[in-house]
C-alpha cells in the first residue's frame, strides 16, 4: 500500500501532474534558462536538489512548529522564508565543499529562490497531508518532472533555430507556442493512474 | 491578541534562527577570494562577449588574476582597459595595441557567380552547396553570418561583400569565427593598406572569376618602396611589420583590390570598369 502510494506520487509528479506542463508552476526559469540543453539540465538538477531539501525541511517546520502552535495560516510566509534561507545556505555550502558542482549550478541557485514550483511543491505537500517520506519523494520527483520538461523544451528550442518560421514569431513567441504544444502533449498523461 | 503575538514571535524567531544560521554558515564556508578579481571585473566592459576566449568577463578576470591570461586579454577594452587592469595587478602593460577585423575579400557584386543560390540565407549553409555559388573559392558569400555574429554593429554587407566599420570594431573575433571561408582576420588598427584577396589560383583563372581578384602581376611588389610585399602562391601579401602605409601599392594595382583606408576620397570614386569583365557564362 505504502509503496503503491509512493509510486502513485512519483508518476503523478513526473508525468501526470508535471509542474510545468499541467500545473504551470516555475514557468519563469523554464522559459529563461532553456536556450541550451546543458544549462537547462544544470537548472533541472539544481531544482531537484532544492525541491527535495525544501520538502524535507518545510515538513519538519510545519509539523513541529506551525501545527504544534496552531499557526497553519502562516505556512506560505514560513515556507518562503525557509526556501530563501535554504537556497542561500546551499549556495554557500556548495561553494566551499563541492566547487565543481557550484560552478556547474552556481548561477542557477539564486534563480531558484524565485521559482514558484519550489513553493508550490511544499504547499502541495501540506495540502495533500503527505508524511515525511511522501513529501520528500514528491519534492524530488517533482524536480525530476521539471528536469524532463526543461530539457525536452531546450532541445526543441535548439532545433528551432534552424526552423523557417515567420519573422514575427522569432524569439519568445515561437518558444511560447512550442511550450503550449508540449503542454498539450503532456495532457495525454492525464488519464493515467495506477490500478491497484 | 495572543494569536498575533504568536504569529509575530514564531516568524521572528524563524527569521532570526535562519539569519543566525546563514551568518554562521558564511563564516564556516568562507572561501578565500582574491579581491583583485572584483576590481578587474569592475574595469572590464562587462559585455560577456567571449572575445577573450573565456566564458565571460568574470572568468576572464579570474584568469588574469591567476596569471593564465595577459592584462591585455580583453580585446574589446583595448589599451585603455589593459592599462587599468595592469595597474590593479601591479605590473607594466606591455604595449598592447588596438586591433580591428579585416575582411580579405572585396569581390561581392564584382565577383562571378556559378549559379543562383536560393537556399538558406546563411554563409555556413551556402558554403556546403556545391563548393558555394561563387566562382572564386575564397570569395565572401555575402549572407552576413559575420554581421549576425557581431555584437557591436561593426560589420555590414555592402555591395555583396562584408565590410568592417573600423571605428566600432573591437576585435572580439566573433566575425572571424563565424566566417566559414576564414576570410576575416584581426589586424593592427594602425594598418591602413590591405590586399583584400585570398585567391591563390593562377592569374588567368582569377581573371575569369572576379573583377578584383589578385592576378599576381607583381606590380605592387616591384613598386613598394619598403619591400613589404611578396608574392606567394599567386597572391600578393603585405608584411605588416615592414609596411609604412604609404599607399603606393594601392595606386599601382591594376585590379584595384588593394585597399588604402587612409586614402578615402580616392577610393570613393569607383575604379572604371575597364578590367576585362568576364562573362558569367564562362563559368563551368
């Protein structure tokens, strides 16, 4: 039962309720950092990392501070605080401990502070009453969903440079159209569920 | 009332705890950082054009401090920036000179086309089709891949051939990298006279392909007072270390392919098309 629910959460976060294509969260970095596949992959990895950590810490804060004191209405505020501090901390930590990873992810980490998908994932954890493990799984797989989305999009955008489309569509318009079509394609997953 | 106090207290404490943690972390995870990097970064142009060969101005500044790059590493900033960087690094600026790009072709509309190319309008694409639509193997294709690559609006296609705007050019080398024919080179900005041709075929052949191709008549080499011009592989070549920019070669060149940028007014009057214009049909 437990494993089945976890699988359900994973599949949901990666495909069915993909953060980008079905929930439309985190569109800003999705559009901004998707010009090259390798930078897109870097951004995706950073998001996985931060989403997983944020899910874990926010669950602890929610359970042992907010719920204990009956202050659930402060969730959004408290989560933003946690995410901002977390991103800062992770950046400092990586710079010291894993400089190679820092130089790969470095510029994307501050960007994640403003990624609403991260706030979305922790708020959804609370809304769905996930326990600690479920929260972390949802966070990490949500990040994987983001990674898949942004890498797919970036590889299409790389190919788009050689496409022959009307001048009026150059740059962002064609990117938005592409994103819309990709979202349509992801709608195909919406009927999926795990029959247990 | 207690609700409000709780809320303020909890958020205040959370904020204070995170703040303290971050302050603590910044001490623990403090990374030794050379402050000269920031100073140099402040002096560099900040366009992140990549002309220096590094990923951006920050990487360039880092490389300069680490001694991997010269103080004059930034081609965009030129001598002005180099001297400032040298001051920060505490070394003498070893006389860097301003460079500009030059296109070694002046054919364009005056060169013969083998066929009408109607494909993708980029030089790289045109270069792949049947050895290009230009009869001359080293002709500027005129689709302006260099123009697209230039971030400084310093190169334009005029009369079918790319031309550098010397005042705007910062010698970042983006156009040279974009040219599939390799016709663009960085040259000293003080150099005014250029032999704008790269064709190494025999004179007879060149005559049929371009009105302004070098036919290796050796007139320029004979007339040059400082013996700066040599003929190699059927092509005249100027040794820029010997050249005095006197412009004699430009006046004697029967094909008018030697460009003398100092003599602007004379150049403005186009050379009479007395050269035996090759009929397009003669090509292949």
